[in-house]
């Protein structure tokens, strides 16, 4: 039963709409918290709380670059799992149309990607 408990805990960590959306965004590539808050239209503390849950379960990993923290999927199989569940729902008539992650520059984002993109656009 220990294995089932671990599997249950992993699925519980994913069983939240915002956490699923974060995983979906990260399946498109690495993102900073600023980008995640922009696309989710949520406050930074809330997004950070959801990221903490995902990180504690080993679903996302983070890397620091100065003051910035970037998140990515910890395992590429997470993307496969997301795709499989979307396909199962689609077969039941439920459509999930994941919106793309925001591209740089995101207004007000201090990450180097956004700053560079804003300089190029100016």
C-alpha cells in the first residue's frame, strides 16, 4: 500500500486547476514567477504557494539566476500525463484548450528575457 499512498500524494498535488495550468505552462518551457503570475492573473504569493506544492512533490524544479527564480518541469513525462488526461476528457466530450504561455516582454516583468525583449522593441 505504500506505493499507492505515494501515487495518491503525487496525483493530489496535481489535482488543482491552477497547479495543472502551471504544469501546462511549464511544459512549453522554463518560466519565471513573473510570467506565471501574468498568465494566471494571480498574485505572486498565491502562485508561489502552488509552486511550492509542486516542487515538494518533485513535479517542478527551480533554478536561481541572481534574484530571479525560473521553474521548469522536473520530468518530461509530466507533459505526457497532461496530454493523456486531456485526451481522455476530450473522448468524454470535455475540451481543454491550453492557452500559450506569455511571450516576452511581459509588462512589468523584471526578468532578463523581458528586459532584453523590451529593449529590442523600443
